[in-house]
């Protein structure tokens, strides 16, 4: 699921090329247009959660569509990533950012005025478990899932700070 028809079209094309039986839909959260208990697996990742205005509504939608025994898999940038100054080899916390701020202006493309929602790891886990899913795995990684660009030296940061995380949650069997 994505709110971009272009992204969904690309995903559908790739799935067709690989002969992977999956369904992609254009939608926004809350209000995912999928039936209750209709998915074995919901994957969310690589920058999706920063666009969710309501993390609790997202988690409720996920819990509603995941079948009993099904899973949610999240692979995302660590919520601490926006705090780091990526233009330096020396680790610094950006003075204009807070881990606990609700949102901040996207500074990769500041001209578009997009706001990124800042969810702490605690808020993400709490939303998922409050929606009824059972947390099975939460791992943090030093490696980023993105390719460094614009002079960013992610290699200098490797192993020093959390850059990504993976989370697996299960819908209890009835």
C-alpha cells in the first residue's frame, strides 16, 4: 500500500516480473481499503512511517487486516537518525532537532515544505502492541538501508550509532 499511484504501479510491475502473488493498493492511513483478516504479512518500511500522521491509526489498520497468525514486518530508519549531522565525520547531534519533537521539515527537499513525523521507538512499539499485535523481535542496526548521497559519509558512522531497525509482530491466533 502506498498513497502514490506511481509507487504502487512500479511495485505491481516488479511483482509481475518476478511472478510474485501479492496485491498492492493505493490508499492512505487510516482507512485502508482491505478486508479484515485479509493479509498474511504486512510490510512497512524504508521511510514509510515518517509520513504517517497518526501512528496509532496505522497500527490499528495493520492489526485489522492481518489474519490471526499473520505478521507485521517493519524495516525502517531508526528514529534517532534525524538527530545526527550527516555532513561531518565527527558525530554531532543537530541543535535544531529533538528525538521527542512531533515533526520536522524534510530537509532533503526543503522547497516542497513536506513535514516528516517523528515517532520514537517507544511510540512505535506501543502503537503496535496497543493495537493487539504481539512483539516478537526488535533489532537495531548500525547499517543504514539507504545509499549515502550529497557528500554524506555514512561509513564514518558505521557501528557507532543506530541507523535502522527491524521489528516483527504477530497477530495472535484466535
